């Protein structure tokens, strides 16, 4: 990427805080994210406030690209997926 410079300082951000940052960058409320993902709003709140310890093996899969796609389409990232 032309013009890209690595950050001089790295900052550790808790999982819940990064979850909130991505949600807010997509201009989504907790309720909207809940509707789009099927994750209860109370669970989203608990994740963001560090009351839920997300572990890799049981955390919901919500990559940034998925949230971006949700924001553009305003639909569930899981729409059309057969389980």
C-alpha cells in the first residue's frame, strides 16, 4: 500500500472494546447489530463491557468485513446460510 506507515506505538485493546469500536465505526447501535446477527442485545452489551469472556473456540464469528457488509445491506450476515 503506497503511503502506508506502520504505527510507532501499539496499543492493547480488550476484545470487548474492539467489538464496540468496530460496531460504532459501522454506525450501528447494539440493537441494530443484534437484529443483523441474531446475537441478543444484552449479550452484545456484556461483550463490550467485559462481562463475557470471549474465547476463540466459542466466540461469535463477526469479522470486520462481515460488519461492513451488514452495514451496507442492513441484513443479517447469516442470511441464506443453511445450518
